[in-house]
C-alpha cells in the first residue's frame, strides 16, 4: 500500500488555509500548516479535530523556510502538494494613496507576499525534484493570488506590485518546472472571501455577511486547489481566476 501524500499549507488562518487543511485530510493526506504563531486557536483546532500538524515558520525568512521543509519531510514525508496562501498586507496599508502610503509598509507587503512566495517555491522545487514522479508528476505548487494580479486598483499600489510579482514568479516557475514534472498554478481570487463563522454563516471583515453566494466560499476554493493537484499532466492548468457569479468585473 502506498504512503499517504503530504500537503504543506504556508500561511495558516481560518479561511482558505483551514478549508484546504480539512479537505486534504478528508482525502487521506497528511497535512502540515505553517504560520508565524502555530499555537493560535484556529490552528490548534485543526490539530485537535483533523490531525493537522502546525509548524512555526516566518515565510519571509530563508532559513526559517528551509527549516520548515526539513521538518515536514522528517515528520510527515516530502510534500507533493504545497499551497502558498499569504496575502502580505496589513490593514494599515489598505486604501492608502500613492502619496500617503508608508514606504515601510510597502516593503513589508512585498516581503511577506512576493519574497515569501519565492522562498517557498524555491524550497518546494528543490524537494519535489528529488521525488520519483507518479505518471510523470512529482508535485504541485499552488499560489493564492488576488485580482490585483490582473489589474492595479487605485490606492493599492503596494498590493498590486506584490500580486503582479507573484504572478510573474509563478509563470516563470511554471515554464521552468512543468517540463520537469512539477505542476505550478496561480489562482487569482476576484472576491471577498466569506470565512465560515461559529454560527454557520460566512462573513468578511470588510464586506459583511454573505448573501446568495456573493462572496467566495473557502471550502469551494479548496476543492479547486485539490482538483489542480489531481489534473492529468496532459491538461495542466497554469491560471484559474475565481469570482462569484454576482461579481462586477
């Protein structure tokens, strides 16, 4: 009997990351989820209820990312599915015009989003290239992105730069790694993501509560990520843009 696949989710939180962790474990995978503070309640709940392994990692630090991959490989096995799910913004930078935004926050956004995406992708590629391919498929790297990867909104310069950077990184990696058996995909999400609440509703801190599926459902996003991982190599998808049916785009 073959060993369970290992999935690593970088950027632990209650939205997409938690939905991915729950789905992947239901599908029989061993799952690790990395965050700067792995003992926060959302991750401890995933550990207790789903057997997810929380790991401490600062994804903007090269040594920390390298240590994370070594720990996952040692404890669970080499990951064949890696999800980078880090937005990179702090709330203080949202809605700031180009003349007023704090340059320190710009550097922080680029470091947390784009640079961390590079570091995670680099280590994922190094580990996956050492794996035997299953029908030519060594592994999958999925980058969560935003609609800012496709268009630069007003008062969102730093985030647009970070998202465009992630998109360029992902495309370069896909062209380099897909012929070597590593599927690289990016998923720009053009929506508010309605996180599941304790009362069973979905809500977003800026957009309020969901009505008639007007927000992206993180459980459905997780299903797309799993489907990307399971695609046949003859039809690998590089980019999937997700948006609710009501979204004005």
